[in-house]
C-alpha cells in the first residue's frame, strides 16, 4: 500500500478527454454492464494519464470520475493506491528502475546511482522535461535482470554503459529497440544455442519424411487388446 500526495493543484491545467481517448474508454465500458461502468476505472485512469503527459492531475482525476459517474473520493483512492499512476509530472521518457532482489543482485544499484548522477534525484524531472526516474518493485522480467521500464517498454540485461547509451539515444530523438541488451534470444540463456542446432530440424523436411510415428502402438485387432509398444 502506498501513501502519496497530489501535485500542487495551483499549477494544474484544465483537462478534457480527446475524441480518441473517449473512443478507447467507451471500448472498455462495453466490457461491463451499463450499471457497472465504473469497472472501467483503471483503464480510464491509464488512458487519462497517457493523454496528460504521463501523470494524473486533479482535473484529470475529476474527468475520469465524471465520465464514469463515480464519487471523486473513490477515484482518488484508486489513483493513490496503485503506483502505476503518477501523481507528479514526469519526463517525456520516464524510467522505472526495478530494485527488487534479482535486479539488485545483478547490478540495479549501479543503475540507480547512474540515474541519480545523470538525471537527478528520484522523482526529479530533468531540464527541458526530457527524463525522470523512480525505483519500483518487481516488473516481472527477473530472468533478464537488471531491467528498466521506459514509458511502455522493457529494456533488459542492462549495464551502466548500455543505460548510458539508451539515455543518449532518447535525448537525440532516437527510439532504441526494447528487449534484451546482451546476446540472447528473448529469455533464453546467454550465447548461441548449444543443442538442436541442425537447421533441417526447422525447415519442414524432417516432418515430410515422417510417414508414421516411431514405436507407436498398433491398432487393436477386433475383439482383442492393442499390442503394447516396444520399450
């Protein structure tokens, strides 16, 4: 459970949903009975956050409550409970650095130190509003630790050098590819495969040559049990 306060409301701008966001909220609403449209509150908050530059101002929270005919306090309770909702402005590129045990053991502390040197303190938005970062709990990519979620995507198997290059690429307007930053296929062990390396296993030729399953039991004769397969 988290306890977080709203950003200073004196600096909030008016908020209203765009037509694109309205369509997406309506799509989520149709998943629930009409009298339970508030069941779409979490996706509605997520869509409002994305429209509002990655965070939820109080006007955005009120817009969600009005849209789903909910009491304001109920929406506030949800937004302040789930840390996926940001209640303070974030950078254009918001880094969520996993600090849970697998990532910590694989170098997350060095990544956090680098973020603090390069971007500033946790929750701080860098000059020009380009970057911000926070530490988060497990994001579910433990096998590729250490990892960071940047906006909507995972960047995995990171070293300080790889993270520095990522930040430089984002700052230059590039869009680095998400995924692993070592030589591995998705979440397989690092390096090239060491077994099943014969390419003919995957080109279909083996399957075409197979006319029967080896050692499969033969059909039972009428009135008798099927003969057992050989060991």
